[in-house]
C-alpha cells in the first residue's frame, strides 16, 4: 500500500491521475496523430515522472521506449502519403518488430537489475498489446485491445511492491469507461451500416 503521508508519493499520484486522464481521452479520439501526441503526454506524466518518483523502474523503462515509439510513429505518419495513412505497409512491420523487441529487452534488463521479478513483465506485456493496438489502423480494435492492456496493468499495480492502490483504482475506472465507450461506438457503427428508412 502506498504511503499517503509522503509528499513524494502524493505528487507521484497526482501525475498518475493526469496520465490516466490523457489515456482515457485517447479512446474518445478519432485522429491518429492526436492519439499519438496525447499518448506521449500520458507516458511522460505517468511513466517517467510518476514511476521515477515511485522507483518503479520496469514501468519507467517500458514507458521510455513507448515515448520513443510514439514520437517516431507520429513523424512517420506525418510524412506518409494520404492514401497510405490507413494501410499497413512493409516498413510498419519492421517498426512493430523493433518496438516489441525493445520492450522485451529493456524489461529483461531492468527486471534483472532491479530485481522486479515477474511482476515487471506484466507491464511489458500490456505495453506490447498497446503497441500492436496503436500500430494497426482500426479504431475498434484499438479500443478492444485497451481491455487486454488493462488486464495486464491491473495485475501489475495489484502485485507491485509497494502496492499502488490508487493506480489500481485509476486503471479499473479507465477500463470501465472504455467498456461504455466501446458499446457506444459499436452502436454508432451499426447505425451507420443500417441507416433508418426514411418515412414517406
């Protein structure tokens, strides 16, 4: 359990809250460049600042890779031809393999050096799923993958030492909101596919 009498811990949780608000916002966005920018902000706030204050090095390392991943992806997307922005190209596969490899290697190094054990891998696995979700181009798949990511990150927060109960609450609330957003999104897709018949 976190030490709420510690000013450092309280500040870390404030940054964690801001990070989750940014992450939640991405699930309601439609433009890929904007999703990438806000995801970078979320990783800086929660992954770099909050995790460094908490001394959670496996999470910090994974988020550092994620920031580089999203920054590179943003500029690649910006330079891409308009007709190719919704397509998965051969270079996309190269970048996906590169980011997954980087996440695995950084986690392997940090969990060994910092003795985080298997718990650090839960954050890594969640980040790998998130990498795949943000790499592909379908918004619904991005949202659905968010639920899988949540399962890994809830486990990470629940089992980390010291246990981050506030992060656990934020993660659970985010996934609950995501479920509601997915339901609304699917209803909208069905309405577009089957528009109401106009009355004569």
